[in-house]
C-alpha cells in the first residue's frame, strides 16, 4: 500500500505536484493519537533527532561543567544557516575544550542560508567546517568526548564511545532496537539509524514531557527544550522554518527538521510527540505536514491559528512577485476543525 | 490509482526516499511505445517546451532575418545557468532589435548555476533579468514580436499576438485543446498550459522527426534541434543535466528539463518522443527517469551505456566526500535489457 497524498502544490487552481507521506502522533504513555500512511517502516530521521543526540552531552555533566549557555545548547541541537552568529558560537563551544575547527569531522559546506552564503562570497571567503549546518552538534560532541576523557579523533565513528552512548540513548528514547542493518552514514559523517515514525513520535512525546524517563534524562530533555525555546535563532536561522515557527509558538512546540523530508516535534503542554516523513524527501512537504499537525492539536486562538497559514499554506510567487500558486495540506491533513 | 514508484534514493543499502511518477514514449505516427502511470492527467510542462515556444520565432522568418546563430537559438530554448556567456548572449539577442534588459518581463533571479551565482556575489554584483534562466527565450520572444511589428510591451501576456501564436503552435504539436482551464502563470510570467504526457510525448516525436508537420514547421524544428546539438552549453550550462547529457549523445537525443519534475525528449533517429513527470516535482527524479528511458531506447554500445550511469544512477557523497548512497531507477524503469 502506498502512502496517501498529504500535500498538494497548486499552480493557479490546478494541482501541479503531489507529495505523499506518513505521520504519527503519540501521547507520552505510548498511546497512538493519530496515524496516516505506513508508520512502521523505518526511516532515517537525519537531523530531526539532534536534540536526542545531545542527551549524552547533558547527562554526562559536560554541559554543566563547561557552562553551556542556552544559545550554545540550542546550537548543539541545530541545523543552522551558517550565519556569522552561528559560526562564531560554534567556535566558542570548541574553545571550551581547547578544540579547533580541524577537530571537526562534519566537513565544510557553503552556508545553507542563502543570504549568509552570498555574504560570505562577497567577502571573498570560503566556507569552513564551522559553516556546516551541523557544526554546533559536532562541537558539542567534542565537548562531551573531552569531558569523558575519550579520544577526540574518530568521535564521529560508530565504534567511538560517544556514538555508542548516543546510539543507546536513541534506542531507549524510541523503544526500538537499532542494529547495524538500520545504520547509514549521515551528511555530516556520523551514523544515522532508521527508526519507525511510531518510535520517533513516541520518543518525542517522552522528550517533550519527561514522562517515562529517568529523572536525569527528563531533566536533560527539559534543559534542551528550554534552551531552544529561549534561543530559537540558534537552532536554525533567520529564514529557517524551525526558528520562524518556534519564535511564534514559544515553549508550546519543539520542532526539528531532518533532511529528506523528515520532521519531528513535541508539544510538551499536551504531552504529544509527532513524526512525519514525506516519501520523496521534500522539505517543503514535511514543513506543511508538521505545521498542519501542530495547528490541529495545539489550542490556538483565531489570530494565532491565522498566523500559522504561512506555514500550512505557503504562497508561491514568481520572479516578478506575481502570485502563481500555493501549497496546501491534503488527504488526512486537509483543513478541518482543530479538535484532536 | 496512484502512480508507481519509479526512482529510489538509497542511503547505504536502505531506501531512504521514493519518487513516483508517470511517463510516455510515442512514435511519430502517434503510436504508443511505452507508458507507466497516468499519462492522461494534464501536467504543466513549464520549461520543457521552450523549443516548441520558439517555433513562431523560426516560422515568422525572424530568426533568419535577424541572423540568429546556433548558439543564440540554443539560448532561446534554454534554461541556462546564468553563466557570463549566457548573460552576454542574451544581451546580444536583445540588441538585434534595439531592445534592452528593461524590456524583458521574466524578472531577475540569482544565477541558477551555483558557481556563477557565487562568482557574481564575489564581484559585488546583483542579478538582472539577463541572469534569469529564461532570458534567452524572452529575448527571442522580443525579436519575434519586433519582427512581426507587434508591441513589445505585454509580450508575456496570454492576449498578446505572440503568446497566441505560441499557444496555437503548442496545441498543434501536442494535439490537445488548451483552453483557459489549462492555463497557469509560469515562473517567468508567461502562460504555461497543462498538457497530458501522452500529448507531450507525441509532440516531441513530431518535433524530433518532422513527421506529420507542415514543411515550414518541420524545417523550423530541425534548425532548433541542430542548434541545440551544436551548442549544448547554451541550452543549459556547465553543470546542467541537459548540457552534460547532450554533450555525450550529440544529435541522437534532444532533451529539455522543466520545473516541478517534468522532462521531455526526442530521439530523432528513432522517431520517438518521451515525456515524464515526477509526481512530487523533484528534478532529481525526472532526470533519472528520462535518462533511464533514453538508455533503454537508444542503441548504445557498452562503453556509451556505461557513461550514462552518472545520469541513471547518480552517486551521493557527503560533505567529506564519503559515499553515502545513490539514486536508481525502480519499478517500470528498473534496469533491464536495452531492447524496446
């Protein structure tokens, strides 16, 4: 069975393109609240689980010992746009343990933020590993490794004690065994493990509520959520979806995008966890999917709900600014009442 | 019925994302050679029909009277990367009729070629309408309008005599009535008409072979094909799929990409026309789709066929150059013998 069409792209009144996908919403007790499509097929969550990958940094005491600020913790959970503030803060994290850009294993790429990329080119600059959207996460990894007395070299490989801790944390949070057959290599060279949307939604319900977690882990999750809610710019960037959405919703929603059309979210006040995947890997589709789910479950007043239109129904304009189309939720995500 | 999965994206050994789509291959007599998915649903071909939109430029005598070179004609059929050569040639076309950049209605955008875009930023420059990937087509439009004694202003609007001629040429080539319900506004502000893949494949079979066309139209199509085959750089750019593929295959394949996952092609020596659409609008999927079809139908020796691997099975590397995955044709496009 193929997954349902969940997002339509309109040109004028006609549907030009269609995205299919799957999604799950779980409560913190592990009860299923909503599902569509195949939620048991494992998908690579990619960057959507960066906050879970930061748990060892917290639970080891490294973050506290090294005086991580909220902005720094947000950057450890980030897919950042490579804006100057992100780059500078990643370098600051590295300095906590005397590490440098050459210790990073994420690779260099031009800033994912278009304006930041052009600004860098205008100065005649070239990107370093600090511009990689994962540089904050990797800097946090190096701090955790250093604090634990582990070798920095090879910190990104599956056999390194840090990656083993991250693997164990992921397994516990999502409640699935993640053996080698689930493993791929992520864009930033660390392991990524394929996980069902069921498991991811369950894991984010726990991450958002702390329910079912040991006290130290619940506290770590809470600190990360508070950091991101306080500093949403550092988890994304000026134009990025997560930053824009969380700047509007505050601590009511924790969201995180992943490459290839994955999105995870927690609605802490409701104890809900959300996970979606656009089959084709399109970010534009997963953004509309997660925004439509958030609007359905969060109790928003009419004005707040209206302000989410830009996320659930983004309008398309051409190079001269003419309105040519829009995206909209479809099928199981089509607009309806906001009741659960 | 949903369309079949036709392209898979692998991370390691696991399928990470899936693209569904439809496609049609027709011969010049209108006989169907191959089909998969829904080939009757109209889709916006976008830039995939630029060569058909250039027919009035040829048939009016404008191209001959204004001494269009092969490179200039290729640019009129192009979605170019905005490299300096493309920009300069578009300006040269405009000068033929004393028009300038302000007469263009395509809008400005940064060069679609990443290197060209960075190079422009490095010089402190800003893009003009000449950098728009459609600037060659629009410059050709202005030449056709001027040659016919029509107003330049409004040349992009549906009611302008030039757009009416283009509309009539499209209807005749694809054999479908394209009424207002089929019309949307393209990224470059001209009308785009939704056409079935059946019609597009039939139209490109005619465009590639001249069969079933009046002599003047057959000659116009031949001249455009020869121009693109002679100057493939100008129909795309250094890194663009059409340029790379046609540089390898010469006059044996005429291909043209369109936004939102459309691809059209003609195999003139076989009298075949091809049209595909990735449901979700992904260019990476439509590229693999059209390359897989071309490899199936063109008679290639083993070495030539092997050189198409980069198009049918592009390999994915991460920011450090590690091999992390690949794309591959799937379902009805899965690798098989090269017989039709």
